[in-house]
């Protein structure tokens, strides 16, 4: 094989490998954002607005912690709760949003009062540990979630439900 042929094959190999890497990397990064469409309850990531967060904590004036945010997304509500003095936990399925939440919490100085876990909230999450439960969800998921809340949440728990 001549030098130009070898060089051309090597270039094609690296271009092919780069293409496969780019496509594979894109799938790995995007999959957590598309996976909700394949679940029983399709819940997209929609960040809470500042006004929504203000309204949540207006409702929670008389509430006490600890607080859990089911479907915590990028951690805005969890961090806002920690800034207001609550011990706040978040549950999120999307690993990238969990990692982002943890980073944002560390950068905002609230990491000692926050914890964000990658979990589904229908499974092993024990809600009886929390005095305040914040939920962002749609109608379809509320039926299943309401039975979990009835069996696991404290009778005195404050539940704030925000709807998409």
C-alpha cells in the first residue's frame, strides 16, 4: 500500500470514528431528556419560573421542613427551600438534571441543606420523612401518586401540587 492510500484510509477511519463518537455521545447526553416519553407517565422537564417558586413559598409560610420536591428538575425549588432555611431534598429521574442540581447547590452555598437523588418517586422513596411535599405533575400521574401519598405521607404533611 502506498503512502497516500494509507493516509487516506487512516483519515477515513478517524472521520468514521469521530462520527460514531459524536452520534453515540449525543444519544447518551440526550437520552435522559427523551426517555420520559417512553414511561407510563410522560413528564417533560419544564423549569419552574421565579413566580411559581415565589407562590410555592408563599403557600409554605407556616410550613416546616424537611421538604421534598418530587420531580425536582434542575433543583430550583430545592435550592430556594434551602435558602429559606428548610432541609430540602429532590427526587429526579434525569441524571444530567441531578448532577446539574448538585453543582448548582454547591455553587449557591446550599449543599449542606440539600440532597438531590436520582430515583423514581413511585418506588423506594419514603415520604413519611417529610413534613412538606412539593409536586410538579400532570393529571395522569396524580391518580397513582395520590395512593402513595395516602399510604406514606404523614397525616399532618403539607402538600403543594403545581400543575404543568
